[in-house]
C-alpha cells in the first residue's frame, strides 16, 4: 500500500523527487539515486508504461545506497560524514512520508 502511494505520487508529480535528486548536497551523498536492484520487470497495474518516470514507478523499494571505501570507513571523520549523509536521508524520508500520507 505504501509503495503504491509513493508510485502514485511520482506518477502524478515527480518534481519534488527530481528537485531532491538534482540538489548538490543530496547528489554529493547519493550519486546513483534510487537503488535499481529492486525494480519490477513489468509496469505496475494502473500505471502508464510510457510514463517519463517509469523507472521510478517500477521500483519495489525506495532506497538510496552509498559505498564507503576502507579509507573512508576508517577515517577519523567518519561520524561527521555519516551525519551529513543521514541529514540527506532525512530529506528523502520526509518526501516519502509526504507521498505515503497523501500530503503531496
């Protein structure tokens, strides 16, 4: 149900997601955007398979990932860097919550 609500929000108006993923601070943390590993093979029922954002609509989960090198993982400022990443994750989480709540 939550996934369907997020998909519907993206199908209706993907601009908030596009703005977040275009934001320099967010992009610096999560260059690859949503993790495409959990993408449905077919278009979900009730959605236009030719929609411009079909790649996002076909996602089963809405995760972003970031790989750390061993150097980054063992650096003295790891906590600071993770705090910056988590601030950006909160922005994504708030956006997803708005989509789920229908406050789009």
